[in-house]
C-alpha cells in the first residue's frame, strides 16, 4: 500500500516467560514471535518498517539481520506511548498512515491488517484500533464507545467495575494518521496505575481534537492472542500449526492426524504426499509429490524429490534426496548427504557428507561419511568408511558398479575402482584398481578337538 509505514514494538523483557531470552525471540513453528508481525506488515505493503528494541536489543537486532527493517532503541521502558515516540526521528518526514503492531502477537493475518487500513482510510480517521470481543476480557484494556466513535481505551488497572464488565478489548494494534500521532505523543501524561505513557491515550487526544476515532472488531479473536507466558506460547504454536496443516491439506497433502503433525512455516510439500502422525518438518524443507513420510520422521532443511519414502524414526538434516529413494527405518542422514535418485538407505544406516549416484544402496547397519559413491554400488551390512584419523577428515571414493561385502572397513583416503568386488570382512587400506577382487583377512585356523580338552567350567 502507498503511504503506509509500520512500527513494531519489541522492547519488552517479558518477565512472565521466566526466560533469559527476550520474549520476542521465542519461537513458534520455527520462527521467532517477532517474525510474524514483521512478515504480515511486509505482505500488507508497508514501505518502511521500524522495530523498537530494548531488552537484549543486540540479540533482537541480530535476529532481524535478513528482514530488511530498521531498529530504534527504547533505552528506558516508559510505556507504549514512549516506545512509539522513540521511532519519531526515524520516521521524520513521513506523513501517511502508520501501522502499530506488537512483536508478541504472532497470529495477526495480513488480511486483517489490510481490512484495518482500509477502514481507517475509508473513514478518514485519526486513529483506528483493532479490537476483539472476548468472553473473558481480563487483562485487556476496554473499549469505551459512543456509537462508531471510540471515546477512550481504559486499561484494566485503571478501570472501574462497569468498565471491567465490557467485553470489547484493545488488541494493541492501531493505524494512526502519522502527523497527528507524532504531534500528540510528546504531550501525553503518565497519571495512571502504571506510571507509564499509554499509547491508548492518543484516542482520547483525538476525541478532544475533534478527530474521528474508529475500531475494527476481529472476526477471529485468536488473531489477537498476545504471548506473555509459556502457556500462551504453546497455544499460539497449536493455532499456527492448525493454519499450516489446513493449508497443506487444502493443497492436496494428506495428514493422518493433523493434531500430531508438526510442520514449520515456510515448508513446502507437493500434492498426494502423505504425512503420518509424529512427523516433524522444519527449516527450508521442500518435499515433492507422492511422498510418504512415516511416523516419527524428523526432517530439517532437506530438499526431497518425488515418490520418496521416508520410513519410521528416520532423521534427515541439511541433505538432498532425489526421486524414488527409500530411507529407513531408523536411518540418519546427516548434513551434506546427497542421494541422486533410486537409492536405498536402510535401517540403522548413517551418512554424512556422502554423495550417492543413482541406484546405489546401503541396506543396513552401515556408516558412510566423507564419501563419493558412484552408480549401482551395493554396501553389505556393517560397512564403515573410516574417515577421521583423530586430526583430519579423509575421503573415500567408490566408483560405479562396486559390490562391497559385509563387515568391510575403508581406511580413508582410498579409491575403489569401478566394477570391483570387496570381499566380506576386509579392511581396505590401499586403492583398488577397476575390475578387481580385494580381500584382507587373517587366515582361518582350526584346531580339531580343542573344545574337548578345554570344557566349560560349571558354576
């Protein structure tokens, strides 16, 4: 939208969180609380966004490094009115509409913000406040109306019994005429129970000045949920997951039990994929079409192709999985794993910085780390690439069409030529030429009748 700026308040400590971390840095669905109002403001078309920081401001500013917003400091916690005033210098010269958001209100939608701005502009108001009607309004400021006009907002600690009985409450989200609000903020008083400069007093100032004050009441009060403690954090997480899961299902993804499926914001999943209960998908993950993600699978920042089957209890991190792969059960693909397609990584197989070309497989009880694996390679059970000598990591290179027998150890650095056979039980310390058989075993020794001369002692 043209001539629309935003200020997001994020300076508070959040003492009820009982945390060493700033409240707005606590996460839901993989992102800090503060991410959500900032993203909504951007999507609503705000040309300039300022974030008021204070408690742990350096950490908050660092968390915003990729959000392209400006930070301003509130060094003293003197209330919401003072917090907005701290942004006045940064917004000097701006004379459009100013959106005020709270950094601890993550569920507010872009559609609601757009409706609020539209109402403010249509009514040519000085102040438009977003309100909600709650069955239990305790803790919120109450809206005092005269028809369409909002006369006052009374904080609960300053309200009388009649005012506390009102159910329409202030959500802490506003649109202001920027010129008007910055003209009245320096004149606000702090004669109230908190001894702070209340932003809500701007409404009374507008009424006194004969300016219009309006309200938009939320259709869904859950959007106004502010986070003050861990209980509310968990509730916001649940509501955010519901939104995410609903979007996925409407997009053609099947969830057996949405209540126990945990998908972070920003994850993309193709149609006709199926998620079992207990799945956790986070980070910059992209999953293709017709995939099956079984119970208890954890996925973090993974690119997954089409028709991939991840089986029970597998963990996959910072990896790439091509089309038609099968992983697990109980496999662990650590960062840097690349499966280029039609691969099988079976139960209790661990990989790390390992690249598998098409149709190579390790079916069970194997560790492949710091390795380049060609096409059509088969690893027998118990194979290990010994990649670390206590100081440095070394690479194992296995070319196409190699068959590796069970219980083989590759002492890196080592290269295995194409179409070779590594005999079971071998420890490979030297390069193996193409088309070769390599084996390394101590000759078996059998002593006839030894057991008869050395019987077990009976207990």
